[in-house]
């Protein structure tokens, strides 16, 4: 029985041959890029958080309070999206690597 995915992903790649050095290096570059992207999401989330705190400090314009709440919400949303995307790609890379290792063991 197939489980239904909440968010469809186009990362359904199945290796048909063993991984060579070039592929291992590509996987490592992708892992590093994935970490760099997570750090960018965290940085953007922190900037939004700092911006929301700054907007809360402005007392002369009471309507900025709504903008501050919106920035606070978006800060949390950015962080959740970044962590989610990081773990989805990390799990996909791990699965790809283990599938290729299984292929190596089977072909020997």
C-alpha cells in the first residue's frame, strides 16, 4: 500500500547503477548547499524577528503594531519552511545513497 504524500516532491530518483567518485562528490556538494540554504533561511528569519521587535518599539505609529505581528509570524514561517526543506532533502540524499549502496552489494 502506497502512502499518500502531503506535499508532492519531484525528488523520486532511483539509482540504476553504483555511485562513482564523481557522484559522491556531487552528493557532498548538494549536502553543503543544503546546509547553506538552511542557514540562509535562519538568517532571514532572524532579520524578520529583529525587524518585528523594532516595529514593536515604535510608539508614535500605533498601526505599526499589526506590521510587527505580521513580521513575527513570517519569521516563524520562514524558520519552519527552512527546517522542513532541509530535512526533506537530507532524507532524500540519505535514501539515494543507501539505495546505491544496496545496488553495490547486490551486484557483487
